[in-house]
């Protein structure tokens, strides 16, 4: 049986949407195209996509990233997104929440509600999702350092709403490696963070099978200035580290690996981004099968969310950002993304206005409903240029993997998957060692800084051009009306937090936090004790401060 015949048999057994799969002129198109014995969509190593149907089976989830001010304001924005066709939610948190601090912490002053929504306790979570059925909508939360207690707050909010938490579906970022590499929003040293992540992986595998407790994030690595190949390699290496973490806990890779997802940047170099996404699936599938022993297809799949490149947006001539975002979104779709967020035109200036958020949403809907790109799986597969770029990015990423292995003291290379697999079976977590050494020595930070510097030099020399910035600078664009978060949001959030503290059982809070710390000292799984602390109305800052006191805080090494 030829590769095409195998694909055809799988396609015919798959669910296909009721839709008009013709061109604008009414010409019917095939679900996929390719040579008889070439790789087809839905076949290992999934370069051409995970499913034989492509988007004919199911289109990507429109998952707009949103959050500002307090929980009530963000809840209203979520209702707008869902009411206008959004398929899922993605929560943006403010800086105090991202750093595990309460809104009344002195270090939170002036930051409450400004880059996302302020969440101090379960009560805020209840307001955030008021009127939204958490059992019926997938929810992503972009937070890593305090991800586990924030997740526990969401679970308790779901419990109180009468939702069976075992049926929840969504994604928690939780990716602490990329915090040390790029975004810098950590709480502790790597080991305690990895311990919490391992606890979460165990808990979700046993209790919430559809929920993805880890979204391995390249987005922030790229936004920090990396190249496409660095974004791909650093992100997948982080993912390998989390696979090794799961294996170290005795988890079955075919059970926990489907709970890992990825989060990539879609930058403005159209074909390079498409190639990056295709290479990512191929590399991940091969490592999962050949190194980590995954047997099921779902454990070999790289499922990913994409966000268009915030760093590509310009304050100059901001309406050009609509064009940039449209191009970037199309690259993500042609690369086979599973969900997508499109940035708003004003995000380089402020949080999105409602009008700008609607335009961003409609950008996805135009691509989905009008362009015809959903009719054919991997429509650029077989393009000499795209295939050559895919191979090139894979080769560059492989060279970076070898550097990471060497940093960990291994003499093995990516060309020896069977020997790496043997080392892993013997409990030698070769990628994790390299990641930790690279973080400790500041190597990742240095590599990204050098790439960012080279790009900036090219911009200043005019070798790279940005319209409205270093070319075509004349404009009639007027100033935008942007969303501003009032200082009253912080005043009200602090007042509400104080009232909640006064109305709770303080002894119950202290007791629950004490049990959580005891679990940390006893090396027990901490999720149940953390849930109990949240049920007792402990705040995020109180939970994180107790763990800071137990584990200490992390200080980044200087690197010049």
C-alpha cells in the first residue's frame, strides 16, 4: 500500500466538517496533495500535520489572550470574545500575580491590573469566570512561577461552580525553564519549581486527564530576541527536560506526554515561520519515539498554540500592525497551529482597546472563513523553498541540542538516539543536566542577547527594514485612543482583598498553609494541601511567601 493509499484510508475514517471545500470560483479541491510515496498529513513524523484531515476535520481554536484591571472587567472582555466567535479563553495576569505577590504587597504598588488581570484569591477566580462554564470552554493560563497555586485556585472556583473538575480541559503554562532563559518571572531556584511541576504532572495524569499541565513556551524566547532556530531548539530542549521529569517520577510517557503542549511565536518572516512549525513537529515526534520510547501517536504529537509577534508591532504607524498580524497569523495557520491568538494593533502602546481586540479577532475569522486555506492540509508541503527551510531549521536546532548535551557533560549527540535512550532508561537525565548548567552559566541568556544585538545592528545599518521605523516614515496616521487602567482599580482591589481577609477563618488559613509546608518538607505531592489552602481562602501571596521562606529565592548569575 502506498503512502497516499494509507493516508486515504485514514482520511475516510476521520470526521470531516460540513463545509464547502471549493475555491472562490467553485473549483473543488482535494483534502491534501503530494507524491504517491511522499509523507502525507497525519503520518509520522507529522511534518505535514497531526491529522489526515488537516483543518477539514477541525479548525484551529481562536484563543484570544486577554486580561486587564480586575476580575470583573476581564470577565466582561471574555464574554465579548466568546459572544463574537472566540473558541477559547487565554488569561493574561498582571505583574504582581505573575510574581506571586498580593495586590497590597508594597512591591505591587502601581502595577495592579496594568499588564493583565489581578488575581489574589479564589474569590477573584470566581468573578473572573462568572457566567462562563469552565466545563464547556477550554481555558489557557499564561503564568509559570506561581502557576501551581493559581491553577489550584481555578480548580476550587470550578468546584464552587458545580463543575466536575475531572472533565476540565485547557492548558497551564507552568514552563519554568523559559523563565530562567528569557522572561525572568521565577520565584525559587530551579529544583523546587521542577518539584512542583512534577507534582502537577502526577496530579493531572491521575485526576484531570484532558487538562494539559504544561505549555512549553518558545514565545518569550523569541520575543527576547532569539532567532527562529534558537526559539525552536531551546523550546524543544525544555520540552525534553519536562519529559525526563515525568519519567523520573515513574510516569508512563504514553500517559503524560499527551498532556504537554507548546506555545510558539509567529514572526513576520512568513516562510521561515511555516518551516519552523513543520520542523518542530518532526523533531519532537522522532525524539519522543526514538529517545523517550513513546509508542502512541498522541504521545508523539507536538500540539501547539501560536501568538503573533508582539515584538514586531510598532508604535509608529500602528495601523500597519494589522497587516503584520494578518501575515503572521496566516503563517501559523499554514504551519498547522492548533490554536491561535492575534495581537491587537495598539498592544505596543497599551492593553488592547475593545475595538482593537475585535479587529484582532476578526483577522482570524477572515483567514478561517474567506481565504480557503482551511480546505487543504499542509498546502505548501512539497514547495522546494519551504522543504529546504524546514530541513535547514531542523539542522540548526540539532546543532544546538548537541551543545546542550555537551554542557551537561554528555559525550552523546543527536545522531545517537539509541544511546541517549539507553542513558535515559538508566536514569541519566542528559538534557535536563544540560539545561540546568546552561541556566546556571547564563549561556541561554548570552546566546539570545547576541542574536538580538546582531539584529539591531542590521536595523541600524538599514540591512533589515521596518516600515514606518527606518523606511517609509512619512505618515498621516493620527494618535490612537488607548485603554488606560485607572488607579482606582488598584485601590478597589486592595480594599476587596482586605475585606476578604477580615471575613475568613484565620486559624484555618494558617493551619492549611502549615500543612502545605509540611508536605513540602516531607517530599509529598503538594497539590492536595495547596488546594486545601486555597479552599481556606489563603491568598496567592501568602502561599508563595510560605514557599519562599521554605525554599529561598533565586538570583540570576551575572553574564557579560
